[in-house]
C-alpha cells in the first residue's frame, strides 16, 4: 500500500535538493522533477530494504509544514 510523503525542494546553485522529513532522506537532481523522482526512488528503496526496527525509528508521521513571518 502506497503511503504519501512530504517532499521539500530547494535550489542549491545549479542543483535541486529534495528532502523527505518523515524519513530524513534527501536526494537531488538537475530539475525539480528529477529531484522529486530521485527522492521517490530513495524512499521506495528504504521502505523495501530497511529493517522494520529502522523504519519504526525513522518514520515520523507528526510532520507539520507551515510558514512563519519574521
């Protein structure tokens, strides 16, 4: 069963970095779509191969994405 994860993407120089805070996994790509696709693949590999104890330790479901004004 597929689970929905958060992807936070930002640009660093000529590369886009994608971070999934629920599992603390990051990836990158030359475009936003490539960064997201690479992150999806990294998450899928983690979910497929990580031991259950590692998944329990790293998967956080209490992620809140919001904005602040400073």
